[in-house]
């Protein structure tokens, strides 16, 4: 789950980059929406919140990639 969340953050970052062609940004946005639909569930938020720190090899990348604002699909 940790790695999937990082991948979704990378997609969100790519969707906002100016040097990425518009067509690719649009494709990335569609993929991100699909991933957010899965990660936006109550169960996923619980799993993400309780996830281990993830693979040590990816800690540096995780520190550089901003966390996106995920729209929660449920009411608190």
C-alpha cells in the first residue's frame, strides 16, 4: 500500500509539471483519478495510516515527492 500511495503521488506530481506534454498530463490525471478512487476509501486510509515506513531504498524519493491532497470519498 505504501508503494501504491507513493506511485499515486508521483502521478499527481507529473500531472502538474509544465514540461510534460498536455496529452500525457491528461492521461496521468485519468490514472490518478482511478487510483484515488481506490485509495480514497475508509479502509485504504486506515491501511495507509498504519503502513510501515516502506522500502528503505525509496525513503529518499518519498522525502522529495510531495503528498497530494486526496479527496476522501466518505464522510468522517
